[in-house]
């Protein structure tokens, strides 16, 4: 670990205090970038020592990454996400969020809606959840479209 760290420390010092990129044409830079990414896995497994963490934190750009990697991911419950969608749709005049939104949280809500469509098509969206979704501005029409799309074609 120390040898890799030392290589990374030297590399950042030689390259203007920037971290290497995995897409670099330089093989050493690409390898070091992958080593940096692997440290996230090491942290999630609880296998990075405090000393190693402190050493990495001293490198340019690493303190922010380490903080992000160390923050546990909290998944919102279905009801919390539905409430977030309701607030967003209400604040936006009944419009629904777009996957193409440049705003991460808005795009995330749009992906969540798509996941509800998948659950609906698989018959896994409960009646209670479907009822809650229809109360969200703009979702009643969307759900009606889902129902139309899922109807088998009429026999000729």
C-alpha cells in the first residue's frame, strides 16, 4: 500500500497537484487512478487504517473524495421518495421531472418514476402505492399512459 501511495504522492507533485485520470493515455497515470478508485472499496470494507486515511487526505483532491466515500449511503424509503416527487411536481406546476435534467436530484426522481413503471409492468407495484402515486400532480396521466401501453393489442 505504501509503495502505491508514494507513487501517487510523487505523481501528484509532478503534475501540478492534480490526481491522475483513469482515461489517461499514460499507463502509470491510468493505473494510479484505478488504485485511487479502489481505495473507496477498501474504505467501504473497513480495511483502510486511520494512518492510511490520514496520509491519503493530505494529497490534493483526496480529502473531498475520502469524505464522500466515508459517508454512508442512506436510501430513502418508497414513501419518502414519493413525497419528494409530490413536492417537486407541486412546485413545478404538475410537471414531472426529466431524466435529462442537469440537476442530479431532479434526474434521480425521474429515474425513480421509471423504476415505478418497471414495478407496475411486473405487477409488483401495490395498489396502495399506485394510489399514492396518482395523488402526485401529473402522475395520474402518466399512469393512464402506462395502462394503455400495457394493454395487449386488440385482435383484428
